[in-house]
């Protein structure tokens, strides 16, 4: 599985934007970039995914570098409920079953 | 829409005992996953089912762990005998589609403590 590198932790203030980086220099052409987050005492939840183009949904935006070797998850206005572990995951598009392999993730702390 | 249901929420056992976890996925979801999450780590995939067939169990310790999915719906994960290092949260997830675009929906997990 292609590997991702994320900072161990990041901090933000409430109502400010948050940019969570992810490096994936060994990404292959068929790998999709997925983001999940895990709130305390809960299972992970899907946030967003993309292949080449930037993506927006109600939760966040995903900015993908032109060479696809890095990406950034953007939370436009952080709230206390966004405090969680954020996982950047490469999911192989060339296989039938798209295995989802979690790394260590980034612990996001949001200050009031 | 009902989410992924798991039970029990907590379980405490002694080493060498056996334990079973139950998962009811979201209705209509053909793909079911069991993950193990040790404290401070990301979840690790143990087994993935497509309907009632196994498509990936490469990281399942088959000498002590077993899993089945009856009639392509509910699933059980069993550990026999348990070891201290099995203490973890066991997460069940399901997805409608099995491919790379299938979003996984996770349950809240079963927290296992082996003493």
C-alpha cells in the first residue's frame, strides 16, 4: 500500500480555518485520496475523497497538488466538534475491493 | 437511517478465555469490515467480507481469531483464546459499494480489555 505522512498533531482556534497537510509521494495514478476523521470514543467517519481535482462538500474541501504528491484537507471554520484524529488514506483504484488502510493520523485540537 | 450496530459496548475477560463480538451493518450494505484499534494507533483491517464471502483476511491471526457473516448480513468476530495484546477496540464497518469509492460507515466499536 502507498504510504502517507501526516503531522502528529495540530492546533487551531475556533472559527478559524484549518489546513491539514498530507504527503503521499509514492502515490500511483489509480490511487484515490480519502480522508476520514475519528471523534473521541467513536468509530471513524468519512470526510471527503478525490482523485485529481479539488473537491468540496458540506464538511470540508480537499486541495490536491498538481503532481498529486501531496494534498490538504481544509476545514473552513473550525468548531469544537471538529476536534478529532484526521486520517489521510490512499485507496487503490486498480483493485476490486479498495482496501482502506489507516495510518497514525493527525490529532487536531481546537481551542475556544 | 440506522447506523452500524455493535455489541457489546464493553467486555472484560481474563487471558485464555474466549469472547465474541456482534455486528449488524446498515441495511443493504454488501461489504462488511472488522478493524482492530489498539490505543494510540489507527485502525487495522482484520477481515473484509463481500456478501458472505471473505475477500481479505491477510491480517487476521487465524490461530485465534475467526469471523463469519451469516446470510450476508450480521457478522460475528471471535477470539479464542484471548491474549493480553488483544486488548483493543474492535470496530465494524459496512459499505454499499465494495470498490474504491465505497464510503465506510463505522459502528462505535467494542472495547475489549484482557486481564
